[in-house]
């Protein structure tokens, strides 16, 4: 579907998630389309702009027009995503981004959205996939909705590191356990009234369920939410500026070599809804 609104052309990439927005840099910087962009992000989960020449300052300026506080992550609102420890000291933690997750599951206010710009790409891999966790929740059979309505899940940094490093040493486990765990609902009821599924790599276990049942349920819901019909895979082109709704999607990056030089510049829009 192609929708024309004032200065924008919106081209849906799949039925349930992902749209390209065609516009010019002027319009983005002026902020005159910010409301439509925010609404499209909420509706489509992921949006991107292609073929514009955007620098760091412009990236942050565009983020500011979207009406939220820009988190002071990195330098002047730009945080470097790289698996090269020389570029980002937290490269080991970032390897967890290869597994389905949403950002800030351990924080009181998970980010509203993230803006990612492709500065340098890997020759192989490095596509980013997103799944629509609103749509996945909406389509669940009513029996599942009833069964999970009040469940709560413990999230931990340690848990997500097992994906990266299955045989962690005592020292490694102790290190990751320094980050406090957080209990989140399995179903997030948003201020809008919409509901989304909250799973992902930091989801460790469901409070009050036997461990096997708990792990099986979390895997079943992740499998459900990441079915092809809910997923958009972004094949990056240099300079792409992509924004994902962090409250209505999960994402993961497909594996790429640590020494590929892949570099993305990220700007975070602060969360507006507490997750408790
Ligand atoms: C992130 C993330 C994915 C990517 O920045 O939070 O998961 O494609 N990035 O680098
Ligand atoms: Mn992430």
C-alpha cells in the first residue's frame, strides 16, 4: 500500500510491520511531518528513510522533532553500535542483540524508540529483523490471552548472556549478576489500551511456574511472535535511517563478523511509559 500524506509517501513493506517513508531531509528537520511519522511508527512498528544524506547532528535533530527527550547515550546523543571492542567497550553485551529482544527491559522506562543509521555495513550478514508484538498478541487464541493475562516474568542480563556464551565461568556469571533483575508483565497494557507481548532474550522465567513450563511457555510465545507474518527484515543500504518502536516490537541482528567494521549510529528516544 502506498499512502500519500502532505510531504510523505508511505510504502508498507509487509502487511503487518515495516514501512518506508519517502520524504526529503528538509521536511524531516523542520519537524512538520513529525506527527504523521510518530503515528506511522506506532501503527507499523518500524519505519525507515533511504537515500538521504544524513549526518550525526541531523540524526539527533530529527530524533528531537519526534517530540521526546533524546537520551544522553554516547556522545551528543550518538551511540556507536559495533562488535569491535575498540569501538564500543560493551561489545560483548551487544552480541546479545543477535537474539530476539527489546531494549531496556531492565530499566524502569524502556526506550520509546531507537533511531539507527547505517554508517558502515558488513559484507555478510548484519540485516536487522523486527517483529510486531502488538499484532502477535492480538492474534493469540483467547485461551492463551486468558492464561497469560496476569503472568509476570523475571528479566536478567545474565540470562541474555547465556545465548552469547553458553558455558560462562563463575566470574562471568557473577559479573552479569551485578545488574539487578527486573520483573515485567508478560503482556504490556499500554496507555493507548493496546497490548503487546513482552518476551525476548532477557526473559528468564515466569514467576510461580515450574522452570520447565516457564521456559517452554516463553519459547512458545517467542516462536509465535517471530513467525514470518509478524516479521520485517531490513536489508541495510549505506545511510539508511531506521526507527523502531521499542514498545511494540522485538528485534535482532543477523550474525556478522566481529571484524567486519559494521558500524551503526544509534539515538534513543526516552521511554514515556513505565514498565512495572
Ligand atoms: C540495538 C540493536 C541491532 C543492529 O541497537 O539495540 O539491537 O542491527 N541493534 O545493530
Ligand atoms: Mn537492541
